[in-house]
C-alpha cells in the first residue's frame, strides 16, 4: 500500500495515544465513582481530570492535523452509504472527544472545584459553583461517556470487519509502522 494511502505518522500516533488515554480515563472513572470517600478516591479524581485535559489537548491537535491534511481514501469496495456512515461516525467521535472532557470540566466547576492540571496549572474558572446545573452536567458527562463507549465499540467492530471479513486494507490507513 502506498504511503499516500496512510495517515501521517503524527496522526497515527495521536490516534492510538488518544484511544489509550480514553480507555484509561473510562476505566478510572468507573472505578472511582464506586469507591467510598477517601484520599485515594480524591487522587483518582485528579488523575481522571488530568487524563481528560490531556485528551482534550491531543484531540485539538488531531483535529487541526486532520483539517490541514486530507484523509487517505477509503477502499474502492466501500460504497457510498458505508463511506457516509464512516464519516458520520468520525464526526460524532470528535464531538464526543471534545464533549466528554468539557462536560466533566464544567461539572467540576459547577460542583465548586477547580481543575488543576498535573497538580500545577489551574485551568481558567469559566463559571462559579452552580448547584442548580451541577447534577445536569454530571448526568450529561455520564451519558456522553456511555454514547462514546458504544460508538468506540462500533468503530472497533467496523475496523475488525474490514480487516478480517472484507480484507480491504482499511486498517492500514491507521496502523502503526510501515
């Protein structure tokens, strides 16, 4: 497969790094919400927030990179409907990769807590404590996480379908290495 039919190495690294960080943040989020209040739970909340901020930054870089460079073509065997579904899924994934961390950020602010990235850099406080919308933002964060979880599973299932059933080389576009 020609090099022009792959994403750039930068995009590939960001894709897999973002995927890994999202998985870790999701697992950590599920663990911490079930814990009783403790210093460990508070530390996990900090780690979870740091992961969210990091994902947000990397996704912004990935989106800029994606807007500046054309995506490799889909395999010719993919029809118009499959291509539209793939494009729509990617757009929705980007919306969620921004929406999940931002909803968590605003939930944290509404709860009256600052977000201090890596324990060193306080993010701007764009709103003060707001008990009226705190629970709504928490619910929104949870719903967006669940939607992203399902969409990521569908994304992975589609990639595996293309790899093992269609055997059309689609995964080569984002596969690390040469």
